[in-house]
């Protein structure tokens, strides 16, 4: 038999270095992920078109190869990644006193992250979320993927 008490110990966060600042990156719970999905907004719906192989009476089918749909899906995926990071690093938006736990607060944090961090910094933090979710906090020996370590290597 298993209960919530068996999981009372939280997963240790993974540490990342971003511009010289140590940032704790936490694993996302399913509740965190649901909040991130909400903050990212509605998932785009593909347009529909007839399938010529099924005849004229067949119902139209989703066209996931539509270029406009694919662009919208990439943008939605980017918003979801920003929401994941906002929640995982406990980003506190300006004029706020605590990390947001509601959709509008996460959206404020997403906007600040988008305006503040580089694409590379975002990708490093997103990778750290994956490591934290695999229980990497206790085992993370630092793989050189931190922003400062890469920046230092580029200076040499």
C-alpha cells in the first residue's frame, strides 16, 4: 500500500548558474504543469481539409502539416516553456512579493523572462527542469551546461 506520506520528501532542486547568480530549478508537479498549460493559453487547433483518399462524403480531417498551424504550435510551445521556467525557478515578477501560483502571475513572469533572458539561458533552465524531474538534484555534479561556464569558455 502507498500513500502521500510516502512522497512527503520533495525532490531536491537542481542548481543552475545564470549570469553569475545561482538559481534553484525545481521539478514540476502535475499541478504546476497544469498551471503552465493554462498560462500558455489555448493549444492551436489545426485547420481541417477533405481527405482525397476517403471520398467526398468523408468528414474533413485535421491538417497538422498546415504551415500557419505549425507556426502557431511552435509559438505555443515557446509559451509553455516560458511558463514551465517561471514556475520551476519561482520567478517573482516586479511589483510582486512572491512567486505566482495563479495564471496571471505566471503570465507576468513569462513576459519578464522573455524580455530578460537569452534563448540560450532559457534552454539551459529548461534542461535543468528535466534533470530536476528525474531526481537530478541529489546527483547533479554540474555538466558544464551552465550559462556562466559556457560564457567563460568563450572568453578563453
